[in-house]
C-alpha cells in the first residue's frame, strides 16, 4: 500500500504549525524556514536562529505524508502561507 492510498480520518491529520521542533545541540526551538512539496511527502525545514548553531549542522527536516498534511491542504498555494523564513 502506498502512502497516497491512505484515507485519513479528520482527527488524524497533521498540522505542521502545531509542532514544536527543538534543536538537539542548543536546546532552543527552531523556526520553520522552508517548505518543499513532494509526490508522497511534503518536507518542512527548520533551523536555529542564533549565533550558536550553524544551519548546515543543526537543520531539521520533517517529512509529512501528503494525505495527512492538513497545513498544506489549507494553504496549497504557498505551503507556508508566507510563514517560512519570516521568524
């Protein structure tokens, strides 16, 4: 079974804006900086906004199955609804 064949229940959707992503190095919360739509998964990228961490070392990518991605369904034109990279 492919992830795109899954028929989600309304309460099983994932809203990326409801998640908090914390850096494993500096323990601060990371900021959503990028969104990349995909065929089976949408990829959301988070980075630290401080002088302690270098993004290439602490960048976090979260993959959300397209069929469960509530945020991308609500904002299909931009994915991040203008929120990526705006801190």
